[in-house]
């Protein structure tokens, strides 16, 4: 009909409200966010998501002000969420808006966070959280406004927990994160802090001051603390770096446990052989070497993505590709406790193995394991309990393992290099050295009486050492078929690429019995 505008007035009102929401907390609050060295939530979404791919849900939810029945102002909820694409893959993306009451829940509509988590779970989409606030039950001011208090609860937390068993979850701490916000960061498969601008704590300095402890935000929960204790997996220098790490991490994983990890094209030949690997392991027992170049030499060029470098440092964990197939990689760093597992390192191993098992990633273990770290500090840390948990994770995992023994495999920790009840898909380098305990200390203990009675204890010790050096030869173990294959180190990559191809055919989608827990 002529002059009939249809629903254009309502659509104009919708666009007006959307424009109000995009103002966030207003120009002053946006400027304050920038002066703090931080992006706004909408700038973060634009930087992380593929251009133009963000589809916002609940954009006009917030607190409205009416005069005469007409809307005059809208303060948006401080949680922005929706679907987006990252490198072409659809994800659920949700972020706190710190410009609206500092990300506190009393300025939010909590149903939006729950909706995002439920959407990720039920649609089988990766969940990415941009955390910059408390995200919990609000502030004392909100209680004053309500005129009552309440018994604590976490609405929708069942979805947060279920997502650990269902979809990849990445959480980025991008500011001062406290309470439930901190719980949202650590309840993830991969978490990051931006070193210069983020802190994570159960409660902030004003609350802590009530206990008599005066601290700054950085001293209480800065990245120098949480990057070393395992609260978060990694610390990066900028938000852009955090977004890049998010993209890389997701690239190794399926969208959900109902899929299998994607294979990517590679220009790296599976038969590539690195000559220097023949000299990678020193002949001197006590001489250390750098294990990361070994990892990089055998995986696809440029595919090594380390996770957790700042904590549990005697264990090296991460993701990589072999002939394009994604795998989890575990190794030891001789520069820290000789590569022996501490309590923290054991937890780090458990976390990687559970991640791999949840998302159907085969595990490659480059073994140089002198055993659990010993001594009074290790006992106080309950190293054996944490270590036994890592051993249980290895034995409970259903994904294929391939172990390559580079040098040592001793004691209970050495036994954790693979599940011995399954097919021992295992190789050893000629530098292999293994047993229930290292020979050096064992000679003194086993031959104490003979050494004490000898006319020349040093000569006897050398004689015994020569005999034991022959016994410890990896060829003696191979003669008994207790070491299946001793290989030329240069053949490691071709053999691992073969393993990845064989393991890929055995991958089965679906949930696992024991998903990763925080």
C-alpha cells in the first residue's frame, strides 16, 4: 500500500538500540580502557575473529531508561557474545566488557554467559572466553540496591564443566580477573595471561587487605606468579599474541569430541632426516642438551606449539604435526632437575595426556627420564602422589602412544613413558640407558661390603663399573627383545610420520571416560 512503511519504524528503533549498545560504557570508559593498554571487548572480537564473521546474540540486552514511555538511554550488559569464525571454523565467542562497571556481574545479565556455554555444548562448537572482570555475583553495591543477599550459586556451571568433555575451551585473562572470572579462566583446556595488563586472583587487594595483608594487584596475582605455578598455561606479551596463540591452539583440535582432529597440508617431507641428530645426545652422562631443537627436528617444520613453558619446567609439553597429522608431544628438559618429574611437572603431564585423550590426539613421547625428583622438598610436595596420577593418566588414555627413548628411562617415572600393557610402539636411540635406578648410585649401594673390604676400593669400583657398563648396553636389552627396535636417530621423523598415519586410522570420535579437569 502507498505510504505503508511496514515495520521500518521498529527496525529503525532496533538499529538505534544497537548503536547505543555499541557505545559500551561511553567514551570516557573506552578511553580509560585504552590508557590501561587494553582493547575494548568489541575491538578484541574484531581482532580475533575472521573479518565480518561475528554474529552477535543479545546485543540490545541491558538496562534501559525510559521517559514518558520512550527509551532515552541504554546501558548494555557487560558481556558480549555470539558466533564467529576463526580461520574459517565456527566458534562461540564471549567477552567481558570492562567499560561497564568493570566487568562486574551486577551490570550483566548472567543468562548471556550461560547461553554462550550452552550453545557451545549443544552445537559442538569451540568456546573462547575473553575474560576481563569478576563475572561473579556482583558487588556490595548490588546487594545494597537489591536490599537482600543470597546463597552463592553458579548458574549454568553444568555447561562450563560439560564443555571440558565436549568442545575445546580457550580462556584469555585480559585484565584484572577475580572470583568467578578467575574460575572461568582456569576451567579451560588452554588459558593465557597477557603479562603487562592481566592479573588473576580469588579476591582482589581490597578484600585481601581485610585479612591484614596489603598487596598490589601484581604482587597478588600477576603473571610472574601464575605463569610459574600452572594456574594458567602460558603468558604472552600482548593481546595480539594471545589471539595468535588461540588460533594456533584451536588448529590442532576438532570442533568437538564428535569429530576427529583435522589434517593440514604440509610441504615438509615425511622422509626428511636430520644428520645432526646422531650427535644430539652427549656421551657424557651428566652433560645436558637442549631437547626443543630435537622436537623441532622430527615434527613438521613450524608446527611445534609449546604449552606451559613457564611451569613444571622439567616436562616439555605441546602440540605438533607429523605429515600434517596433529599429535600431542611430551618430552623432558635436562636443564631442569635433569628432566626428572617434580609434582608440578607430573601435573603438567597429566594435563597434556588428558587433553590428548579427550580430543583423540596420538601422543609422541621423547623419553629422557631419570625418575621422579627426590629429596625433602620433593617429599613435602607429595611428588609421588602427583606422579602416580600422571602414571594413571598414561595408563587410562585410549589414544595411541609412540615412545622414543633418547637417553634415560629410570624408576617409576621412567615406567610412565608408555602403557606397558598395550602394544609397545617404541623405539630407542643407541644412547638409551634404562633400569630400575641409575647405575652410579646403585654400585655404591649393592657392593658396599666388597668395596669396604677391598685393598684398593677405587680399582674394584672401576672393575665393577666396567662390568656394569657392559650390562647397561642397550644392545643387551634388545637381545632379550625388551627393547623392540634400536634406531638411527636420523630415522626418527620418518618413523614418527608412519606412526601418525597408522594412528590416524584408529581414531574414533566420541566422548572419553575421563575428560580433562581444571
